[in-house]
């Protein structure tokens, strides 16, 4: 019983070390790591691809199934937010417009 606290502590320290190494990997070398030009161009799109991979299922699916009704508050919210973004190109306004449309439909109407 006296060593029960040791294993969680070792696990936390190990995870912290792994996180530190993987996040600092590109900052550790003193000179820039040579990369092919095609990889450098591809890495520019990685954040956008990751964001799309996270958000798209949240918009189009409910409990692992595709939305099969148009009476879902997320759809008008996404449409209005997208329209605002293409009109003004502002991130904060896009979030505000999307939530302004989404919340009343979701909370008040139960969509």
C-alpha cells in the first residue's frame, strides 16, 4: 500500500516528458531541419486539415450517425456563420453569428 502513489507519479512524469519532447522537437536543433519543398507546402495546410477533421463530424453527425433531418440547429448555424465569414472574413464575428443562430434554435426550439 505504501507504493500506490509511485506508479501514478511515474506515469505523469513519463507523459510530461513525452509531451515536452514531441512539442519541442522542431525547436531543439540549432539549425533548421532540411525538408523537401513539397513537405513544407503540405505542412502549411495541416492545421486547417486537423480543424476540419474535428469540426466536420460534429456538424454532420449525431451519435455516430449522419444527420437525416434538416431540423438540426447546427445546420442553420453553420450556414449563417459561413456566409458571414465569406462576407466579412472575421473569425470572432463568424463565431458570434453562428452561436447567435444556433443557441435559440437549440435551446428554445429543442432542435
